[in-house]
């Protein structure tokens, strides 16, 4: 039986999960690989914690750079996170001819292009299944299971924290602030939740999904990002009345002249399976031109789901799998224009408040007619007692965003309009 020696950088939640998984499933992994995969060195700043998890039979060090140069080690697992020292360690490991497995979505989204090139130059593998959607094998599905398809679009709930918050807001009728506080108390959200609630974490993951789906370089800087912190409880309720759910989606869509790359709150018809993915779970829909829409669902974070993806990469390396990093031959990676958000085409939810008087609705519908944009559905709420203002909610058919924006400006300029128009994008996700 072959032996594959592993050096583990970081033995926190996920690192501990990897260690435990390899221990619990040793026989199953050996049956599948004829390889004895062993962690032999762990690097962590917290030596005492590392010893508690790994025991006394494994070498523990606080010198990560010494570990990546250790000649006994065949594969480095990087679970430190971030794009500072983690990048330096991955580069050094690759330069030392070691395969690398990482769960670091920020690293891949920002520096994947140069790291893949470095790995190719040194004839080693840089594997990153765990960087997107935790235990869901979504990258492997795109690169291998759907390899015979031309991918047309990808849409995913790829941040469990925001999905938990939106689920709580819908099911319990609570505010964003209260739902976030509960997410923090349960450990779903960090003390500083910025990366999650502002959509940055989802944008990192979408960058990777888009690259593998369309054979383009990692383009994180080109992703349009909008988070959930401005969502109001009433919009979630109104969407429900109209037969929709609001989810934070990462969307990558191929069009004739380029690709849409966007992360934002999105209305989805409640009959879609992905609209019913609740709590901290993840789900990704991938549309192939031959297979149609396919759904992948599961735990997007946590010790064992993420460890499952890390170990899957280790198994691929032990089998000498030669699937290209992007899923496309390196010479065939194309730079394709990324659409600006103003040029995106989708449906729209618009909510605005107007003075309740005759003729207002006719003025507003004329604005849509002048742009030749159809109204798909409408709600007109009755004014509250002793009030003279009412909410109007409209859903549009497909339209170019800049056309919708011009309608919004015109609505806001009407004498009857009170305040700003709220806009949320809408996707059908059926074809």
C-alpha cells in the first residue's frame, strides 16, 4: 500500500474535522485508493490546542514555513484562510514541489490564476473543492459530471449565514438586526459579519463557480456585489404574497457578448426547489445545454462537510487525477467581457409609496408602457387608518436594468411619490 504524508496548516474547526475524518474513515479511504493517507505534521500558533486534537504521536510546530519545506511531506492542506500569510505558504509549498489542498475561497478568487500557473510550472496539483459550498461536490460536478455540457448559467445560495438570516426573517417575521443577532449567538455569523451580510463571501465563491463553468480567468474584481442588510421585513412579506421567496444568490450567466457576474438579494418563485432551501444550508443550480437545470444541495460549512471536500481532493491526488484546474485546458481559458450591472437582463420587484389619489397608478403604468416593459403582477395595499399614503408593489417582466432605473427615477420624480423606490431583482431559474 502506498503512503501519502500530509502536512496540515491550521487545526481549528475544519482542520480538526479533517483530522477526525481521516481517522474515522481510514479503512474506507484505503479501500478506495490503496493509499495510507496520514497527517504527520501540524502547524498551528496554538500549540496546546493542536496537541489536544492531534495527540502526542504527531509532530506539532508553530513554524508553518518549516512545515511546507519538510521533505517528508507530499501534500500540504492549507486551512489558515485569508490572502496574507496563507498565500505566501501556498506559494512556498508549490515551489517546493508539494501538492496543495485548500478551502480558501478568498485566496482562489483573488490569486487563483497565478497560483494555477505556478502549480502547472512545478507539476503539482492545487485542489480547492472545499472553497465553495462546503460538503457539496459542486466544483467536481461542474468540471467532471457536467463536462459534456456547455454551461449556460449558475445560480446559488452559497452563504449559509445570510440564508439563515433570511429564513428567520420570513418564518418568524423578525427584523434583519434581530435575525443577525440570533445568527451570531448560534455561531452562524462572526462578531464582524461584514463578509457574509455584504455578499463578499458569496462573491468569492461565485468567482470560482463562474471560472469553472465558462472557462474564464478568476474575475473577483468584476463581480457586482449587493448584500442583505438593507432588506426590510415588509419586502419579504410582500414577496411571499406574490408567490416568491427572497434569497441572496450568486448568479453567473452566459450571454451573447459576455457574462453576467452578480451577487444580490433575489426573488425566486416559491415553487422552485432552491426557493425552499432554508436555514444555513446551501444549494446551487447549474443549467447545462444538454442536461437542463440540475440542483446540488447540502451543508455549505462546518467541520465535517468541509473536511469531506478536503479529503475528496486528497483522494484525487492519491489517484493522480489529471483534471485541469479550471476544467478547461489552460490554453483554452478565454478572457470574456463581464457585463456591467446596468446591462443585466432580469425581472424586477419595485416597491414605492404614493399619495392615495386618482390617476397615480395610470401615470406609473404609462411609464412602463413608454419603455415597452410589461408588468407581470401588482399589489396595491390599502392605506392604514388615518393615513393617505399606500404601498404599491410591481413585478416586471424581463428588462434591461438601465431601463428599469430610468423608470424608477421617473416614479421618484412624480408629485405623488413619497420617498425612494425599492428595487430587488427577480430570477425565474426554470430555463
